[in-house]
C-alpha cells in the first residue's frame, strides 16, 4: 500500500514559521532498494486528502498515482493560510494591485529554502534520484507561479516544471523577463 507521510518543519528564513510537509512514497518503495525521481509541489494540503484540503476537495493525487502505479516520490509543502501570506510567500516578485494592495513577495526566500534545505533533507532521508534529470517542480495558481520561477531561476536543480494556471497577473512583464 502506498503511503503519504505528514510531518511539520520549521522554515527559519520565514520567521521560523512551521509548515506541514507531505511525502508520497510509491508501494514499491518498501519492497526494494530502488531510487526514485522526485516531484516537489506547492499547496501540499490540497493534493492528497479531502480532509486536509482548503475547500474540502483535494486533487486526489494519491489515488491517481496509486491507480497508475507511478514510480516517483512527491514532496509537497503546505502554504501559509493567514490572510495574504500565501500571496506573499508564493510570489517571487513585489507587486501592487487593486484587490490585494502592495505585496512584498518572499517567494525567492521560500524557493531558496526548498532548494538548499528541504531538497538536501529529502535526498539524505529518502532513496531519491537527486540529479536534475529526475527532479521536477509543480504547482497551480500562485503555486504555478512558484513552479515557473523555480524552473526558470533554478534550472540547474529542476529539469521540468508543471506550471498549472500560473498567476501571471502578478506582474506579466517581470515574469516574462525571468
């Protein structure tokens, strides 16, 4: 049976805030010594279980991966749920708009933490294929923007990115210039 482990981690670069991390392991992980590619995702609380999802309906990613016997590890970090904090932490840019006012993005801080702290931790504690060829990043909406930022600015780390409905509205010109 495939499992999703959940644990909390502190992000010192973001004022020692704690986030839940979800790690999906394929069924074969327990039965072999094989190494696996890794998919890093944003909004981890919305991916696997309806009970954790913001609006009560998850992506059903565990069921999909189980059904298709997908052989990869998924590492997903929960977002900050307080006020506009998700917008702040999931934007690599500082921007203004009429709906949210001025947002000083901390996405570059979060991405730096993911690449230089979380990824080395995952590589040291799980049987990963840690090279660029086997490391992917994904997200939707603001998470899609972060995946786009990650694959553009950390291309030596991430070979591919799934940038689903990325929030390009943040600042299309600055994003294009990435």
